[in-house]
C-alpha cells in the first residue's frame, strides 16, 4: 500500500530529486509521479539499478543482523550469569546496574531489529521502492546506499570475539583479576617500614621467626605488631584452634576505608577475630604470607582497582590455589607506609568459599 | 609488551558497558527525529544566545546523558533547530553536570578520601561542576562566534533521516498539502540546491568514505537554510518551518518503524566509532599508564597537562573517573581537577564519535578552547581550593 501512490500535486520538488554529483540536469519542476515514471525510461535522472537496490537491502540486512547479534550475545552472557555452576560469569565485566541496563538495551535492540525487518520486508514488497526517497542529500555527501563491508569490520569485532573465540572467558577474567591484584600489592613500596627489605621479605622473616619462636630485633615495630599480636605462642595456637563466630565481617572495601583514617582503626582492631573474604593470592613460597584481594569496580572492569589485606599465618596455608575465593579469620591491625595505611591480618583460619554471584565491590 | 588477556577484558568491558547508553541514545535520537517538529527547538529556546547557552549547559540536570549516549542525540537536536553553540554547551557539560555523575563524584571523594587534597567531597563536586560549566560556556561562546562567520556546512554533518519509503510517502503527502497553499520560494530553493550540489567537491574535506550523511531536512524552508551555501546558523534558527510530525497522521506502526530506522542507523554508526575508540583506550590501559603516575607528585604545572593527557587516552566514563582519580593519592589537586573536567569532554573515543557529527574544523576549534580553559581553571582551582575551603 504505501509509497506506491505518489499522487503529489504539481510542481512538486520531491526530496530525492537532488543528488549532488548525480547526472540530473533535468528540470525539477516536472510533474513527478512515480507511477508513470518508472514505466518509461525514467527521465527522473537517477535510475536505480537492481544492484543499487540490492546493495541497499544488503546494507539494511547487515544492520539488522549486527543489531540482532549484539542482542543475542548479551542474552547469551546473561544466560551465563543465570545458568547453574557458572564459575565466573562473563557479564560481570560490568557492574550489576549497568548489566540490567544492558539487558534492557539488548531487548530494545532486538525490537528495533525486528521493526526494521518489518520495514525492509514492506519495502521489498514495493516495486517502486526507492532507497533514496525520504531523505535528500546535502552538499556534503558523497553518498551511495552501497554496502561497504569494511564499515562493519569494527562492529563485528566484539561479536566475532565472543561467538567465534569465546572472548572474554572466565580464564581471561581471572588472569586480569590476578594481574590487577599483583599490581596493587605494596611490593617493595612499604618504605615507611624501614630497612632495605621489602614488605614481603620482612613479613616472611618475621613469620618464620615467629614460627621458630625466635623473633629478632631490627624489624619495624608496626609490622611486628601485625605479625605477632598478643600473648605468647600458646595463646596464638589456642586462637587458631578455636571455632567461634567472628566478631565482624567487614568487606575489604570497608577495611580500606577504615585503614585510611587512623581514628577509625579502633573500630576493628578492638575485635579479637574478624572475617574477610576475597581472592587468595600467595605471596611467599612457604604459604605463610598471602594477600586476600577484592576488586572495586565503579562501572566496568576497565576501572577496577584492588582492595586488599596482607595476611600472615603461623601455619602454612595449603590446598588453596591462587585466585580461589576464601574467607579468612584473624585479628586485624594497620600499618603505615608511604603516606598510606594498609590493613594487615594475623590469620587464625582460612577456608574456601563459594564466591558471591557478583564478586566485586563498589 | 601487550598483555592479551588484559587487553581483551578491558576492551570488551568498555564496549558492553557503553552499549546500553548508546542504544538509549539512539532510541531517543530516533524518537526525537520522528516526533519533534523540525526547527521546533529554534522556537522554544531563549532569544538571548548567552542565556540559551547557559541553560543548555545545565540541561544535563534535567536530561542526564553520559558522553557516549549524548552524541547521537545531539546530532538530532541540531537537526531540530538547536543552535550549534547550545548543542556544544549541552554536549560538553551534560556528562559532568548531571545527577548521576555528581553523585558518583561525591561518593568517590567522600569518607576516607575526603580532605586528602584539602577539599571535602562537596567542595570537590562544586569545583568539578563549576569548572565544567565555565569550560562548556566558553567553548560554546567561541563556537557561536565561529558559527556566525562560517557556513554551517563547514562545521557540522547533519544526521541522516529515515530512508524508509513509507516515511517518504508521508512527508511528500504533507508537502503536497503545502503546495496547495503554496507560496514559497520554490524556484529559488532549487537554485540553492543545485548550487550546493555543484559545490560539493569543495566540501569533501573529510577523509572518510563513511560520510554518507548530509543535510536531510524534509522541511523545505528549514531545509534550505541548512543546505544553502550561504546559510548561517542564524538563518537556520530563524527559520521556523513546517514540520513532518504535525503532518498527516501516520499509523503507530509506521511511526515506530521510522523510529527503528533512525535509531538502528545511529546505533550502527556510533557503535563503530565507540569500538575503534575502545581499541585504542584498552591498548593504552594495557600499557599501565596509571602505574607511572605517582611520579607526578606535587608539581601542578606538570601534573595538570599530564593528567589531561591521561584523561584523553584512558577514555573512562564520567561516572567512573572520579573513583579512579580519587585513589591516585599523590596527584595534586589541580591534576585531579583537570582529569575530572577534561575527561568527559574530550577523549579518543569521543573524538572518533564527534567526527560523525562535526567537521574537523569545528572539532579543532573546540579542542584548543576546552584544553586551554581546563588548564587555566585547574591551576586556579589548585591554588584557590585551599584558600576558599581551608
């Protein structure tokens, strides 16, 4: 029905009559009626060849295809989120509220693709269909309704990555998490702790000496406090063997916030046992020194930064792989280094745990 | 050495994070195109241009948009008669001056990170918003001055309209209607068209074969103003043409199909450039530029330009950048402010997206003004902050 009956009045300047660079030297004031023009010779200047028409439809179909595939990929990512036993859900590369925006966006996109499909289908039924109709061309255009494949190369790149190569996958995301965590570890930067040894080495020595019951001098008091908290070794062992509920379960983000304000340290140092959770990353070969890390993400993994606690354990931690999700119980204290406060924990207990559905913090 | 895992994770997270905002932007764009009469905005904005620019810069509080979503919307608004300078003011300011970003900036600098540079979170927000407003206002005023002297076609690429034949049908019917009451400078109109058409090679300075767009107003009067070689933005504004939206009734399905046409077109168009920008941004992020930044301690005259450069190459979104910079404790206040104000206005991905709306000449008018403005304001902010908020 549509488009066929162009029963315009006289002297009509049909928008598609103006194509710069088009060989249209004819008088624009002709009585423009599609129904007639198409029959004979089409003096209307721009004869749309079958190829041009096909190119237009190819372009439209490519657009519909790309939009529909994006919607499909997003839905597949959500399937990965909701499917049982998903270890690291790929959709978690973005924060939950944007995930739901993306889901809504994908559904809208699917709707747009369907509607465009209807539009193209209706146009294809129309023998008088003219791809140039409805918009004319300003002087700036070098315009062909051609189908230029290279235009779609960037567009299909994320789709090819996801569908063809399975990128990003959970292995990749874990590698990235670990990478960020290691970058964020204050390796060698704890200058405030004194000496030429870096923090890990110091803690390592302290930890070994603690285990051997021979804590020496020459290490910074703050770190020693972190390693050896109160009482003698008997008390420590007793604390390790106790099976009690922790006094508090702060997130590593909260601990990071508390750490930066010395006046608030008391709010957690007063507890004899708190529990934190996050990814486990060993920092010493014997398993007595490690970090528990959680990424803080504002919008997407591109802006992630780690929040962490340095942990020392009297007994070596075994059976936990780097990157595993753990809960750690122990006594927290804070050490100052390089204009920054770091939370450190004397560990009583470490156990593996199922990571939360969305593992990052705000 | 490029870490492939890191690159792909950052690249995909940037793309999928921006995607919903581009879809929303494209939908708003399509809806505006279909429902708002041509040149509608030209009639409703205040007559005093400086007032109009100031209001445009604050419109983000009412119509919040982030920097990715704003690009397709803005080029439709240009087509609906929003003066170029007002569109620039809205585009530059809205990603900073909107409730979401104000909230995230406040959150990022609250708690422990408050007062790290002597400013509380509220004071930080105040600085960011006022610097963003001033920069947008200055840049828009410069654009206004340029637009008065130049052919608008040297500055912008108007968005394409629906290619849909049914849409054309509706428009042409309406135009027929006009003909009945026809007065009009129609022959004149044609002359302009032809002249403009012949002049086209001169305008082809954009090195892109993607440039399939030009002016496409269905409105003969407004359309002439946009298209003619001699037309200025002023003329565009003064022309209050007829509009397609108030034309003969189209079925809801037809309207929705038209919206889908424009929206899908904008989606494909803008996403292409988002992806190109995301590739560059993730390459730079993979090079771990942030790790080298603590070198910048203390000297604001070094830190400000470096942080501006970092903002341009990291392409963080304006909701996230405050969290990133708030954790860079050693960076002096001026450096943080320059990062927070420039980032939402100018970065690699935005540059590529801007090329879909503006001509190179206009983009390179805006960039030096914005950069100079942010630099000066950051220095002022750096030294004024501790005095103003002791």
